C-alpha cells in the first residue's frame, strides 16, 4: 500500500528543502544546511556568535515543562501536532495511520546525533527510539531569558521547527538540558551544524549564553568558520544612535521647532534660555 500523503506546513517544507540543497555542499555536516539567505542577510554562525549576549545562568527556580504550554501543540493550525509534523519532516519512507494524514506510525531516521539509521515504529516500547529534541533545551532557555516571556512566546519557542530535530531517543535523554559547554552530539561531523542551530535559535529569541557555553561554541565553529546559520537567520540590526541635538541658540529657534516651553534635560536645552533659573525656558 502506498503511504498516505498530507500537506506539510510551509515552514517545515522550507527546512526540508534546505536539507536537500545542503546535501551537495561541503561543511561540517550537510544534512541540515539552510537554503540561501536573502541578499544582505548572509552570515556565518561564527560571525553571528559575537551577537549572542554573554551572561550568567539564572536560577532554575520556577521551571516546569508546563510553563512552555501544552506539549506539541498545533501552533501552526494545520490540524497536526508539532511532534508528528517534525517526524514527517525528518523521517523518510513515512507511513501514516490508516485514515489519517497526520499520525506517523513508521519511518526511517538518519540520526544526526549518532550517525546511525534508526527505524521508527509507533507503539508502546518502540516510540521512544526516536524523540524530538529541543536543540536549545527548554530548561536552558528558562535560565537564559525565557523566564521573562509571556505564555504565548514560550509556547511558540517550544514548537518552533528551527529548534526541533528528530533524533536518537537515548541520546536525547542523555543530553537533558545541557548546553554546548556540557554536551555535544557524539557524531563529530554534525557538531558544526548543531552549534550553528543553537546560535540561530538564541539570536532569534534573544536568549543569552554563559561564558563557558560561548567558548565551547566558538571552539566548535572555529573548525568550520563558514558554517551558515540555519534558515539564513540574519544578525541583529546594528542600531546607530541619533546624533546629539545642538543647543537652541535662542527662544525664537525653540518656538520655530515647536519645543517651547523647553525644560532642563530636554533635547536642545540651553541654560541661557532660562532667565529666571526655574529650569524652564521660553515660557512666554
């Protein structure tokens, strides 16, 4: 019987296309190379790393998986939960449950973390062989900025395909909530792509790294300085501060600019405008 097919979300199709395009390119591991970034947004992960803030780890106090919303919610409203969306994206030879175009019951995973081929079969005692990893773990995110987010932002993060990979179940369990300083995939050929994805996620969501994590990421990416950011995530725009306003020469200039009355501390303040010393100039 031919497997049932179903529409895959646009954002997952983009990632899948990137895998195909990247398979012919050189690099640390090409299984997860992104599609070409729009003009002006190209950046290597090593360059982008400089834009990730470095701070200490906040306490884990208050963390609970439920803080990131319902597990595997259908955030893109395609009628299928995120876990099945990712399985359909990352497995090959996918078979769906009879009568369903969503529930994946079997498929083959080329596991990026171990380099092994894993046969997935849904069922008690077998589903755990393939798990969906949050590349930046939820607990790690909680301790590096996500505590400050609202519920909607945390749910979005927990279901963002950029941060999700189908992987070897036991390795996912071994990783836990580790960052790059304490865990890397056993498959050395995938480490560049793995760390690049962590950098892209942290930039996308404004999360920070610890100094040890940043050093570990730099060490990995130093071996593949041209490794791109997954999805062509752009570097944060550099904000150029506006030039300081020159003091107004007289009250006529203040009134012409519509800034009267002007107070001490306002842009263009000039003490010479304050004839009575009350901190307010050009009052009449």
